[in-house]
C-alpha cells in the first residue's frame, strides 16, 4: 500500500509516521516565559543530531486552539531551554505536564515536580529527572504554518551521580536510568530494557568473512 501525503488529511500522515517511527525518545522540555513562569512539556519528535557541536532537535506542532505552543514561544523569546529525560517512575507526572495549561500556570507545580537551577541557562532542570541537557537555541526553523523545528546546542549535561559509572570516560549506567520512549497511538510507551547487541563490522572484516564462506563451499 502506498500513501501520497499531500493528497491526504495531515492527520493520516501523523498517524503513519508516529505508528512507524518508534520508539521515540522523549524530550521533557523546561523553558521560561517572559513573565518568569517555568513551562514544562514532553516532546517525542526529538533526538540528538550530532556531537560536534552537541546538537538536539525537537519538532513542535502548533495547537489547533492555542497556536504555537508555549515551549516554542519561550524558546524563540528567551533562546534557552532544558531537555530532561524521562524514567518510567516519572511517566505519570510527565503525562500531567502535557496538558494544555494556560501560559501563566507552571506544569511543574501541577505535577508536583521541583525546579532545579541550571548552571548555564535561565530555565531550570526538573530535579527529579536523572538526566538534563542545558541548551541554547541554535535555530528555530518554521517548517510550515503549523510546526517548527527547534535546533539546540547542548552546553551542559547533568547526570545524577548514581548513574555515572566512570566520569572521566563518560560511562553512564544506561539500563539503570530506566528511560521510556513514545510508541504508536495515544498513550503507548516502551521501556528500554529489551536490548540486544551486534558488533559493527568494518569492510575489511566483512570481506574476510566472505572469503572464509567461499572457502567452506
Ligand atoms: C509523550 C508525549 C510526547 C509528545 N510529543 C510532542 C511532540 O513531539 N510535538 C508536539 O508538538 N507535541 C507533543 N506532545 C504534546 C505536548 O506535550 C502538549 O501539546 C503540551 O501541552 C505542550 O505544552 P506547552 O504549550 O507548554 O509547550 C507530546 C505529548 C506527550 C504526552
């Protein structure tokens, strides 16, 4: 079956993409309004885009009623934000912060979460989150009347001490973080425990393996 997206209701395209690009990591973004209200909201159109410089990207859709969401407005106005990562134990509270709260209400308060001062940017971390990336806005690309792509440069990373295995080598206890990811449909999530490992081959190794196979035949 083929789907030609410009002939379809955009909502079908949304469903096709979000049902197939899974699991998606969740950026739990904290930003600061001009009036000083700490905004928090989850975004699963998110990933790291490179490390030289350390770059993240977040896709923010416009809301039918509210227009561009507080997160994108705050980032455009203030140029800074924090990406907090979401462990399973905080899934319910993360979900609360996705509600359409008015701009003058802090979702952190609604969800019983604690703001923790950042080192390099004005918006605070979520203290309960195990990992937080302090980011400076690099570009906010308006990709259409209903969406913007926020590209941020990560300037500081906080990892809770208990998850740092070897600070000098940048080794983190990833399984212990217990992070969740967004799946298909509304309200479905994945845990990150069901993993497997494959060694990455070089071309020379692949060639050697082919030669060995040939010798056996
Ligand atoms: C797990 C999860 C992931 C979400 N991902 C996105 C996303 O990638 N882009 C988006 O525009 N909205 C996303 N949303 C919806 C926003 O969180 C929601 O619209 C929120 O009210 C925006 O808040 P703000 O106006 O404070 O920025 C997501 C919601 C949840 C629960």
